[in-house]
C-alpha cells in the first residue's frame, strides 16, 4: 500500500491555510538564511552547513553525512568570509540518517538558527502543509556565491525515506547546497537540504522500512528537492535544539524585553499562533493578531 501524501488532494479551503510570505518577510528570511549558512570544505570538495548552536567559543554546524564523507580535512567559511578548521562532533552518532555535525572555534559572534517549538516528529509534520512557502540556501558546487532558493512544500509522505528524508519542496536546489538551511515563514529551521530533483544515480526513493512508493508517487517525488527534517536532529542530539537566547545589551536588549511583555500565545482548536497586547480598558485586554489565527 502506497503512503498517503499530505495535501496532494487538498481542497480549496486547505489551500487557503497555507503559509504565504510577504515580500518584506522574504527579504528578512533571505538575510537570516545568509547569516546562518556556511560553506563546508571537505578535502577537495565541499557543500554547505547551517550554524545551529553556540556554547562558549564553540559553534556547531549541521550538514549532511554525505558532505563530510567527501574528504578531509574539514574547513568552514563563515558569512563574513573567515575560514576555520573544523572537526566532526563524534559525540553524535547519525546512525543511518544523512546528518552530521561539525564544530569550530571562534570568538566572533555568528547568528544561530532557531528551531520550531514542537519537534515531535509526527506532530511536526502534521503542522506542515503542501503549499507552505519556504526559503532555502546553499553554495552550489564550484561557485563562491550563496544561492537563495524560494519555493513551496510539494510532497509530505507519511513516513521517511532512507536517510531521514521526509520533506519534499520545489525550491531549486543544486549540487553543493546539501546541508544548507530550509526556513519556514517564521524564520525557523525546519530541515537541511540533501537531495536535488531528478537524481542521476541510483534510486533514493526507498522508505526506511524498505517499502517503495507507487510509480505515480515516485514520479512526484523525483521532481522535487528533499531535505532531512530537524526532528531527526532532535532525536540524535536533543540538547542542540533547545531554544538559545542571544546575549544582548543596550537597545536590542530593551526591545527584546518589551517584546516578551506584550507578546501572547493564542491556542484555538488544536492550533496556535501569536498576538500582541495593544490596549487595556478596565480588566479587559485587547490583543492584535492575524485574521487566520483568529
């Protein structure tokens, strides 16, 4: 029996709920993607990585196992152009998942990716919808410039392909962009790139239980790029996906503290969103939010 693909037969009502990104938000997301994306050099070859954690002067970079397997030594080029020697974090065993962690030391301040609040695998993927807009980034092979690729979620199988791949999207990913970030409309890291569309070698479309999709579903899967979702990382290294609060001073610190005081969470029919307290009359508070949240 072939797996069900969430949203492949979506009704118009469901399509209206997909997450669209405004032009200004797109620009912000692209800047965020640039700030967390690094170039990974593995011997004479390379790929891409995503900065996900900082502790002291040690940064953790998420990438693919097939990237670090390209060769040694490993080096990282950060967004400001600096180069650092890197080593594989051997405390994390990726097992049969196509993820790997590199680490490097630096006293410089680099942006760290943020993760969604719920990283339980099934709940995480149920919250995604075909049509949700995404921003992906990476360094195409033999190019020095970062590529930003816009697109949408295209395929969401009920179970993972081998390697931990479970997110299919139509962003134009190229060879070399493996390990780069895939961001949702809130700027959260939901996956890292791993496979581009129409693979030339082999047949990567085998599920982890060794079953295979139908020919029709396989054709859909071949036409899109694929990423490994962050719930896989959450299982491998839970401590690395915990929310990290940046150390801020001055005006940025004051702005963050104000945001904490006026921002509220809104829960409705099993879904959630956010709102801003904008007024108070007596004991009544007024909260501004988006129409689709309400």
